[in-house]
C-alpha cells in the first residue's frame, strides 16, 4: 500500500505537470510539502525503487506511468470530495480544500465510484480542475491561460483557479471572480505586475499573486 506521504508526493508532481512543467524540482516539493530537502531526497529514492518516479540527483523528478496512475487516483478522490462537499453539504468553495486533503487518503475506490455516480459524474471540481474518471482519463478541456499572461483588450471566461490558498479563494468569491465569470483585461502595470480588469461591469486591480492563481479561457 502507498503511504499518505507518498500519495502527497506523487500528487504534487502531477499537479506541476498539469501546469505544463516537464519535471518537478526537489526544492518545490520541499516547500509545498513543508519538509526538508533531505526528506525529499530520501522519499525520491524510495519512490524510484518502487518504480513510481524517475529520479536523478539534482535533476527534476518525473512520474513513471505507474506513478502517474497512482497520482490520478489521489486527485480523483480529492476533487470528487470537493465537489461533494460543495454540492451536497453546501460548503463554500474556500472551505473544502483542506477537508478534501484529509478525505482523499481515507476513501476507497468503491466509495469514490459511488460518490461519482451520486454527483452524476462531474467533469470538473468547484475550482474548475478536471476530475479523472475511474480509469484515470481526464475530460476534454479547453486551452487555458494564466491571467497574468492574458492579453490587454481581450475578453475571457474564468475557467479554473488554484485551490491551495483558502484566503485567496474566499477573496475571489467576494470579488465575483468565480468559475464562468467574464473578465476583460484593461491594463497591465510593469512596476508591480498588477492587472486592471473589468469584471461584472466593475473595474478592479488584481495583484500578481492573485493573477497567478486564475486560469482563463479566451472568448471568441
């Protein structure tokens, strides 16, 4: 059985792949998992022996096909739990990430199949992240672009937000920066990388930190 810590390790490598990164640095994992570089090195060796990652010291970490399969199982449980907590229990989208972090390790595949069916097989979680099916297949998804990379003058739709910081998610909800909301890029400011946007007929300035958490779909 793969331990909880190994599951977290694999899941976070896959999430970097979702962002378009070919590999994941040990320093990134140490930061996001809040452990030492030595602990990351030790875990990398173990997972390499298990055949779950390709590990070379001082090089980026890459999942094997088996490692990706295990990572997708964890992501499936996490994202289905987030959807269940929002849709069925009425929790706010800013509250469910930490709950799902715990539940993802304690749930059987059989239970998750039941929850998936109960929710009518959703393709995306409350934050717009794709939910793998029971075979590890991802739903079709449009090409997305980070808000901080969007073009001035273009109009987009918010399609996905990163869910790891509940304070930012709560802010996004209050500001109307929710999934499906239309947003137009008015101006960008080089001195601090903030962005002036039009959302729901109202202009607002978004910080660089916020703009790096929002993914957009271009509207034709």
